[in-house]
C-alpha cells in the first residue's frame, strides 16, 4: 500500500512531510509526497486580514476530499481549532520547541531596544505580547517563508523579526543575533511546535497507518491547547496563548489572552495530571470566560 502525503511547497512544510514519510516507511509502507500550492501561499497581505492561517489548510483539505492524497501534514498551530467534521486529526508527532525567537539585525537586547524600533510579525498573538512588554515598539507586518523573512530583516527597515524556534531547528538555521523569549515574556500559540497529520474522518487502511505513528500524550496536550482556543471562539491568529507542558508526570498549564494592543491581559497558571487534564481545561476555560476573555480578543 502507498500512502500519499499532501503538503505545502515551502521548505519547512516539505521537511515536515519528509519527517512523517520516514516514520511511515519505517513501518514498511511506500510513501509519495504530493506538494500542493495553498491559497495562503499565493495571496498577499496580513493573514488576519485575508482569512487567517486556515488558508494554508483549505487547499489540502480539498485534496483529501477529492482523493488526491491520503493525509495532509501541517504545522498544527496553523490548523483551525474547530475542524470540519469531514476530517480528523489522525496523529500528532512529538513536539519540537514551542518557543518564539527574536531574530535581530544587531546584538541589542530586546529590553534595550530604543523607542520606535521596528519588529516584524504578522501574528496578533506575538504583536500583542511584544506591545505588552514595550508599548513603544513599532510592529510591522511581515510574511513569507523563513528564508524570505530573514532576507527581509536584512534588507528592509526591520530591527528584528519573530519566528518559531521549531522552524529554525528543523531547517538547521543559525542566526548571528537572536534571543529566545522566556515563557514569562511570550506564551506560544496553541500546538506551536507540533506536526499534525489530518485525514478524512472515516475508517480505512491509510488512516490506521497514520494513527499508528501518533504520540498519545502529545495528542492529549495538543487537543487540550486547541480546546482552549475553540472554547473562546478564537482562531489561530487571535491573541490567545496557551501551553500544556508535560514534565515529571505533571502537566503545567500557562494561559494568556490579550487585547490586540497588548495593554489588557488575562493570565493564569495551573498544574494537573494527564488523567484530569480535560477537567482542568474546562475549569480554566470557564475562568477566562468569567473574566471577559471573549470580549478582549474582539
């Protein structure tokens, strides 16, 4: 049996697809990579203005429905928290780094950047947290793959840009000047650092193969993070931050919701175990709702 993996054509997307390919080949199956250009790859403008990161997903979902592919490999943070019932998240691969990295044009520390410094990001979540730390920073939208954004940093009027640590690690990109945001400074997006594998929501041999490479604990953590975003009627481009980190048989949860300008914030930390994770998330969601989190992100 051959498994057809659908993926975007970016360097990072192809790396992730090939990472999944190796896992499936190790089980004794043939694999074909099917590169697909998504709507998000060809449309210009900030994602939150043209339809969100779901633009990267919809074209691959269409290929699933038309039986052009058996599964689609995504950066899980790019997938809408609420998925159409025709599809299922069949597998989640062990998490890479969840951190955000500030890549800089020079070696000035973030907390020493002068008023009017320009940081490039098209993520309202990243922008809001930066502005909450320093309201005198100017945020300028930036799009493109990792290589494109790094090139824009050097050749355009940016002092720094924010990128995912996982992307730099997977592509083995070393930056001369960079700074890792601490969790106190910047909480990640739901499922940041995870590779998610999407299939049609039906029973077939291909789905069984994909499900066999699932990391059960990571699926639980990713589902919990995504449930927080969905319950607040948020999307993958809302200023909603959530991390469930499993360490020493405990799940440490940190959640934050901000206004777009970063000047208002609701945050909470808690701890639980895997067996009580879903109940703890329900309580956390109700806490944020009671504090007005839904209205804060509008």
